[in-house]
């Protein structure tokens, strides 16, 4: 029986320190001496000495400055590094990563400066923590090119936004991987789902909107009714409260929860491990994090960085604007090679992905100017949990 929708009002609270993105972030800055090289573990060396290729006569041409994490963090740093490294190795370009001493704007700016002193012509900065640093350095170093992942450059109080001609700002259409994940979960036989987001920032909202609508589309095709528990925790940390809520959802019959809020996902995974239940990861393939992860709604970070670096060398760098990665340019997706579906097949995935890429699927979504919306669903009931 088809149900008339429950309109779900999803409010977004824009916070000065967290504008976009919900990828997993390490909470404490890793010491510089922990930077690791391919050749051997670093031995009490400052970050700027950690190398990944032989320097050219002019130094290291490509550079990545990590955020608080490392290049093997299974998140933004690792995804960005893999894209940069792939291009560099294919084209014989020298490359290197730099790890800041601490997670502050001044430290990020200083580390970017070290990369440029080391010869960097292009610097990749992964994540929203670099929005203010890039705003600063884009004018300090007009002859250097920057790629900013999942963010837009702005000043400290958000009163001014500016993307210079030497900056490529990369965003992702998160509603699409969210849609894929929701659709796949229902097609795989699940009818009781959960969405636990972090802060209600635009990226998190887009993931959630897509997830609910993808689930509803599959439910309509199968002629089943779906229930979705929905919550924003208000932060991106793992907390006992988030784990307790996830545990209660599982105890009440929820089969899978989309953990969409950085370390919030770790709380969901912990609850799922105790309950023998399932989790959907976010931003990157999180299957290595827990056996409970059946798939992940991903931003294909390595693809976006590779394409940005390639554009730089091809002379087609799209500076001064925001480039959005979607299914149309292979910028989002599910990791089907590691997904643990029982009924949802690769053929199912390919067919749906092609429709998204062709623009044949319409997703009602929040935008930067509209952070609330009513979702008209036919086979899905959403219960918003405070």
C-alpha cells in the first residue's frame, strides 16, 4: 500500500567553524614526526622532510598539505594523496606531502609556505579546514596554483568569500551517493533504515535528502513500505549519546544506519557491532573500519584531485570557480567491489548510476540558499528524532 509522505523538515545550522563537508576528521593534530614515507618510517623528522619521490632540480613540483590526519587516514587526506600520487607517477612529476605541526590557520598557512619554498607549483589542500588558509595564501602566492577539496575560500568571520584565478574549489553533489546508498539498501531487502548525521550543514543535508529519496524510489519499485529514523547529532564527534541512540534504533528493528557525520559513524559502528547490525559509511570506502559496513556513500576524492592536477598541466585549470563532481564526471559513487549486498547487483548499480549521470533522476535537495525542504515521498515514512 502506498503511503502519502510525511514531510520532513530538516533544518541546517551553519556554524562558523564548519561550513561544508562531513568526511571523517581526526580530532587532534598528528605530530609532524609521524609522517610516513614509502621508503621507510620517518625517524623523528619534521613534516617537511617526508618525501615520496626524488626531488627535481627545482624541488618537489606537486605537494599535498594534510589536515589534522595522515595520508593513510582512510578519508580526505588519503583520497587526495592517491589522486596526486597517481598523476605524478604516470607523468614523472616530483611530489611530496607536508603535515602541519598543529591544526590552526597559522600552522596551515606556514606549512603551505614550506611546500612552496620546496618547489611546489601546485598545492592540494583536503577539506574545509583549509578554507581560511587558502583565502590567505591565494593572494600571497599568486604564481602558485591551489586545489581546495570540499570547501570555498573565505575570511575568518565569513564576511568575504573569494576564489582566486589560481584556486580550483572542488565540491561534490552528495545527494547522489546518498541516493545510491538508500536505493541499494531497500533493493537489498531492508525496509527499516536510519540516518544519523553530524551537524546539519549543507553537505550532510544533501546526503540525507538523497538517502531518503533513493530509499523511497526503490520502495516504490518493489511495492513495499519503508521506515527511516532521522537525526542530526549536532557535532562530528563520536559520543556515548550517539552510540546509545544508534543502539536503541537497532534494538527497535532498524536494520542499517547511514552514519553521516565524521566520527559519528564510529559511534554507529560500535552500536552495530554490539547488535550484529549493518552500517553505511560516508565520504570514502569505510569497509576497513568495521565488518558492519555494507557499503559507503563516497566522494571519489582521488578522481577529483587527479582531474584537477591533469587540468593544471593541460592548461585547462578551472581557476576562480567551483567545480562540482557528480555521477556525470565520475565524482561520486558506491564501492561495489567491497560492498556486502545480497540482492543488489553490479548490474543494478550500473543502471541506476547511468540514470544519475544522464540527469534522468531528480533529487529534491537543499542548496546553499535553502537549507529546508519538504520531501514528497510515496512509500516511505520518516521519523525525525530530536
